[in-house]
């Protein structure tokens, strides 16, 4: 009987590059920036790392195949480096590799890395690319905003909301994240916006306008993980440990089966249930201190509140407008600014979310620091489209929690 | 008795307002003013001779059993492919058996009437029921008379020995190299000679004499003709030919110039199909095709005409219209003017021919799977059923979805992704009786999309590979306007 990951692995150190349009910097520059910070935080030598996982999603541009680009950029000491890809959840995927390696006892210290250099495409948004031979013949090429915008049509139909009601609620999601991003020097966008700006912005994919969409940026983030006893032997006192690692991948039921209404993420509901069980959380709304969710689009964040069980079904609109997820609300969501302000260098995003939760639990989040001492923090990293995706949930917490 | 058992047609939804074409081009050619009345049909970016043929054939077949069809013949002077059997693509889209024969015909604007005469002979010789389709997406130079005169459309006639609604009385053909216009293989546009000469020497002499010979052959007097169909693109030609041939002026069938235009090789079929919708039993119809000679066909309706109805008919499609008064939009959609497409349009649309062949029933026929164990319907058919209740492996049998009504589950209008006609509409849909897919929406009009909106599947171009010159086909979902009004009022 599996006993789960809870408290078997601790985070020894983390690093995160500045996210943004890093025109002047190569993917190697971004990688080194994140890695040097993590090495210093962990207070170890690179030779102590036993294995590494690299999450990167897009091959049409970017770093190219295999784990080699990471090994070369960081001059890792000829250790195993595995490249993983699970759409936009690739960063969480690299963490799973590193955490499980440590938990199995295969290595003492492992590196989880995520990076993406997206601003070399020549245009905004994610690159248009193949999704496989069969998909290209019978699917829809489309765009990310177009796929996620459909959540809004189904959510409105399900709960009888007018276009305006929903738009106002998702506008608040973006306004809140921008308020938080202002306080984050590593965020791509550090500027407040108003609800009117969001509502009146040009449409990208109906009903999502420009400010309902996260940006696209360059960035890298990483975590060095080890066993709690090794962390203590290395002199760490306050530990942040992994409480749960969950991943649910669509098997085609949403797209091809019957029963899904298009208004929610089936996989996130499955992953959340598994994660709460593994972490020993029974009332997420009360027990979780912080949420970092995959807010690629404002409407994604809205419905994810329900999928994670922190809002009742149909209740997210009210919770959002009541400020439950604001920085000073009951459960702040995207206290670092989220994908909305960081942009979304695919492979890096899952680890960027974890980075904020790690800083917050250790009380190192400076101006953004949550005053009630955080105990459990959840990150939710989604890859794919609403109708077929990989949904990853990571819960970390104080080692003594 | 050989004749026409069923008929149908298709007219693309968009109609260029000729006044707006004149407003844009009249400075250049003031003489076009006299053509600046009414509207003409034109294909959306994702329609061509093949896709219109499929729609016309579906209109003709309606809910009829397709298993009796033995042959598909496709006539056009604007075939999409010079070498890839266009009619075979139509056969695949109609999900007909592989043993059905397919033939493309072309070469002149009378190729459809020639194909029809040939089909009569073949069916008489026990070739089996023949689906005779004519389709035309003729390209015309901007600012030309042809641009004002022509239209895009298709029509389909099911030729059979049984239950004919119009029986063949006789036919006559002549072949004469009268070059009123021409277009070499690699050229896009026709080169036209003086209309006055074409009217006098071509229609006035060749057509009139062929009609007289045909009447004699069929032993019919000209004044017995109830309906006279000559889809000439020139004005008042039908009337003058009828007069010279002794056919009553009342018999001349309107050439639909003001609402459609001249659909080239398809025009005789379009006009015949339109006429048969309202024809009465025991009426004699003369159908003429002109080009490199002349074909004359004489038909007589039977009692079966009263019950022979297409799904929508040419008239149904004529009523389903989207008037376009933006000339630049027309040019852009028609591929005659390239507006900036952005880098997303650079996405390589290279076809994967091995996979397309392997999956041709799925891709071209929209055939899904129905699980014999659970009864669940899904698209596409897969080795393991998507059903969650039990694990079923290799239990699915073919389940065609093209004719199943569907409704919208989710939708968007995407302004970011590349589309030749932005925004790109797409979303998830559910078929009546089960089965779902993510699909592009087409023919979206003023009525905004809504969850639950009734849909009808249509065969369209999915992607055009400009680099290699290939069109990939797949199915899209169009608002089903026949149900739309009902569902909105209910």
C-alpha cells in the first residue's frame, strides 16, 4: 500500500530568474540566473547534485531536444538529466521526477528545472504548432485563448450568467493579480490595471480580452530537493516539505465521451482529491493558506477555484468579487502576480509557482509576505486545453505542519 | 425507362452585392454599370468544386438509401485537382462503398450535360444508379464582366431506371470547335471573345440548329416544350434562342442572374434542379449545354415529381444568404487579394498522405465508432472505447456521423489564431444519439453562437497547403437555420 510523498522530501533551495521579454539573454543566461540563486540558497556545491529533470514544452523554437541543453548550460557533472514534457505542466513534471528520485533513495539531492525561451518567435502568444498527425487532420489548430475562452460559454450556460456578469468577475481576477504583481520585482508586468481597462480591452478570443490573458515571456525556475534528514544535516532549520504531488491526465473522456459540460476541469478535480488525501487536508478552504493556480486566462482561475474545492460549484463568481482570493482575503491566490504578471515561459511556470509558496512559508516574500503565517500552500499547474489536459497539483508546507 | 430519380443543389451562402463591386471597380470600367444589379454567389475560403459537390449530392440524396449508387460522375471546369480524382473525394465524403465507380469530366461548359447524356446511356446499359454532379467555382478577374455575370454553385442529379421523376425523351449533341472563350491548363482566368459574335454565331446558329435536330430526333414540336433551360451567361440570349427555335417565350426558365449568377458547367443542372422543385407531372423540359459544341436533352416529368423533393433544394440554399457589400472582403475570401496574414499563417499545413489514407473514413467520411458492448458513440473510432463504465477493446463498429444533427456545447470566436476569414469560430459539439468532437464552425451569421444551438455538419476545406498545392478536407459544423428559428421561439 502506497504511503504517499508527505514529508519524505524537503526543498533545500530554490531559484527563479526575472521573467519577461529577455531580449538580450539566451536560455543559458536564464538557466544560470535561476540556478545560481538556488545553489546559494541550498548552500551546496553543484557536485552534490545526483540527478536532474528538465521541464520544457515547446520544441518548435527554444532549447532543442533532450536534457543536454541543461547539462551544458549548468555544466552539470555528467549526471543523469531527463527532459520531461507535459504541455504547460512540464515544470511540475520535472519536480515529480526529482522528488520521487529522492524519496526512492536513488539520489540524495536532485534538481528540478524548468525553462522556456519563448520570445524568439517574432509574434505574440504561444507558437502555432502541430499537435500530432491525427489531431492536425481532425482537430482545430486554434489558439490557447480560443480553447480556454470556451469555458466561459459553458460556465455561463450552466449557471445562467449574462456575458457582463461573468466578464466583471473575471476582470476582478486580473485586477487582483496585477495589484500583486506590482510588488514583485521578478514579475514581467508590474503595473496596476482597472476593471474598466480589462472590460474594454480588445477581444482576443470571445469573451477574453487582452487583460484576461497572461503574457508570454522568457524565464527559468528551479528547485533543489533532498530528504529532510539530509537537509537538517546540511544545517537547514526551517524546512519546507512536499505534502502532496498529484497529476491527472485526460484519457479523452471530456472530448470524446459524454457527460462533461465544458465548464470545469475534470482532471483538476481528480488531482485535487488525490492531493488533499495525500497531504491529509480535509477542508481545503480552511486549511490552505495560499494558492498559486494556473491562471493562463482569467476564466481558468475562476473555474479552478471550484475545481480545487475552495469555492462551491457556481460560487466562484461571488467569492472572487467578495475578495476571498485577494492578497488580504481568506485565501490569497496568485499573491506573486501569477501567470498574469509573470507571463508563461511554459516549462518554468510550475516551479515559479512553487518558488512563491516556498518563499511565503519561509517568511521571505518581502513586500508580498502574507501576514498570517502560511502553513500549507498549493500550486496548480495545467497543461493542455480544457477538453484534454494534464493537471498537476503540488502542496508544500512547513516541515512541522 | 431511364431518367432522373432525384435532384438537389447547393449555393454558397455569401452573395456579393453587384452594386458594391461596381462602386469599387466602376472608375476603372464604367461600362460595368449596366451589370451592377442584384447579387452573385461566391464560395467561402473553405469551399471549392469538391465541397459544393458533396453538399449538392447530400441535398439530392436527402435521407434516401445510398447503397444503390453505383457511380459518381463529377463535371466541372474548376476541378480542385488536375490529378487526384475529385469525384473519389466526393465518394469518400458521401461514405459510399469502395466498389462505387468515380469519374471526373471537364473540358467545356457543356461537360455536365455531356456527362448526363453519358449517364443516361450507362444506366440504360445497366451501369447502375449514377450520381451525376456538376460544380463550379470559376475564378474571374476583378473588374471584369465575368465577375459580375458568374456565380458559384453545384447541383446533383441521380440517374436511374427506377422511380424517375423526369424521364429521358431524347438527346442530341454536336461537337464544334467554336472558341468563344478559353483557358489553358495553367491559367486562372478565361480569355473571352466579343459577345456579339458569340450571341449570333454561337447561340444563334449552333444552339438553335442543335435544338431543331434534337426535337426532330425526339419527334416533338418546339411548342410542346413547357420549360426551356439555357443557362447562357449573356443577357436575353435564352429568349432569342427560344424564339428562333420556335419555343414559347413563356417556357424560358429564369437564369437566376439576379440572385446567383452563371455557375458555368453547373448552371444547366442548377437551373434544372431548381425547376424540378416546382415542376408538375407530364411537363416537357429542354436542357441545353453550350461549349465546344452543344448538348440538348429533352425530359418529361412523371407523376413521381410530386413526391421528389431535395433536402433544401436550390431554392432553400438561395434563401439562406449572407449579403456581402464589402468588395475587399469578397476579394480576400476569394483569394484574389492577399491581406496581411501574420506569422501564424506560416504554420506548415503539409499533408500526411499515409495517415490521410489510413484514416480516410474518419477524416473524409466523418465515420465514428459505436461500441458493440456499451452502445456508446464516439469520434474518432479508437481501439479502446472511451466509455468509463467498462473496458471495451476493439468493440467499435463504424458509425457515420455526417448526417446526424448536433448542438453546441462550448464555443468561441478566436481573433488570435490564423484564419483566412477571421475570427475563427470553433468549439465542442455533441451529436444527437451521442458522440462529441471539437470542431470549427462555418457559415456563422448575425445570430450569435449559443450553447445548445442546433448544427448541421458540412464538408469543407480544412487547410490549404500553398507551398505544395494541396487542400485537406474535413467536416465543420454550420448553424442549422432550418431548426434555428424553431429553437429560438421555443
